[in-house]
């Protein structure tokens, strides 16, 4: 189990081993599906579904044109400054991400190699205890910038089958591990309850798609984020260790998390996949995050450099 108060901060790269696109890849995916040659709703799933959801052709055309020429790092970054496209943009993201909710891929990640490389499995093994009741003593929290629910679905399902527990019992165990989606999510999972419940699966049901789109939050919706970011900061102020996993280190996101003002002075480690040496050194100098070299992914960070600290089951 994890004894030290630990917070994982997840960016899009944390979900990529399970098939989900990065923020930039999601931008290209939506742009490509809305390109001129795909504007026949009979040929384009995305275009046709947006029409079915009440978005008209002019709105879609204008959104596609503005998105293309803005060339943003991500769709949500674009929507921060173009809130007139908020509805179509959030629905386009939901429609594009929902097909990646594939449970089989979630549990087979890394299984084709001699040494499995699923960091979700690594995390679950660190959390696991001989006595299921002791699972609640793990001192782990997760702050995610991702919309997908793959981590919580994995942990819930693995708990259920490892300990032969009911859905209610597993939900109770996982309640001890806060998972905060600072940008919203594609909906609450059935065991989480609430008013925005959607199962972890691909769907073309319009009501479920609309629910997922409505549950996505963008930074310009300031009133929606005041409370959730404060909760995230409270978790960080209690941490002794912080791990940035698959994170892009955008200064705005780091500032919103209060990384530069944490009084508890936690140890901070980060993945560097996709960053040049000059880039991660500049991030380290500005934000006090320790990097262990260039192109270090989540698996490499945990297994080779900064393992999650655990102790024997009690």
C-alpha cells in the first residue's frame, strides 16, 4: 500500500497507453473528420451526429474553419478563447473520445510484451493489500486534466475481481482515493452515482453523447472551476510526493494548481516524453520539478527512477 501522501497529476499522455489520443491528436482527429470531403452526413459519423444533436451546418462549418486556422495545441485550449463554439466543440470532443472507451484494450495494454508495461496495473499492485479493508488506508489522490474515466474504471474493475467484492463495496473502497477531473469528464460511472451517469463503453446514443458533452468543462467557464481547483490545491498542500504523468507542463495549468506556492515543499517528479532537454530543464528551473532525463515515460519513471513508495500490508 502507499503510505506517503501522494498525488498523481495526469495529462493526456497518461491515457495514451490505453488508446486515447493526446490533446493535439484529438485536434487533428476532429479537424480531419470535419474536412471538406467529409461534409456529407451520410459519410461522416461526426458530422451526422452533430446535426442529430441540434448543431446546424453553418455552426459546424464555422467551427471547423476557426479551429483549422487557429491551429491550437488542443480543442479545449481553442474553446477557452472562442466560447461561441463551446457547444459544438464539447460535443465534437465527446463524440471523438467515447469510441476509445474500450474495456478490452484497457485490460490488455502491454500484454504483448515479455514484461507488461501497463502503469495502471503497476499502480493497482502498489495499492493492493492482503486485506481488502486495509485498502482504504492508501494515501493516494489523483488530479486529472483528462476527460476519460479509464483509470477509475480500471481500478474499480480490478478491485471487484481481485477481492470478489460487490459494486457497492468497491465503490466504498475507492472513495478513499479522490480522483478529481479538473476539466470535467465524459460522465460519472454507474458506481459513482450522481446526475450524469454513463457506463464505460462506446455508444451512439444521442442522450448519452449529450450528457458526456455537457459534463466537459472548459476554463472560460470560470464559475464551474473555482471549487474543483480549490479541492485539487488542498490535496497538493497535503502531499509529500507529487508525480506529473503524461503532462504537458503548460504554465497556466501549473499556476492554476498553485504549484509555485505550495508551502509543504513536496518532492515533485515528472515524465519527459516528448520534451527536449532544454525544455525540461527550463520547466525544472521554473517549477522545481525533478526530471530523470529525456523521453522518460510513466513506466520508466516508476520502474527505473522514482518508484511509488509502499510498505508491507498491515
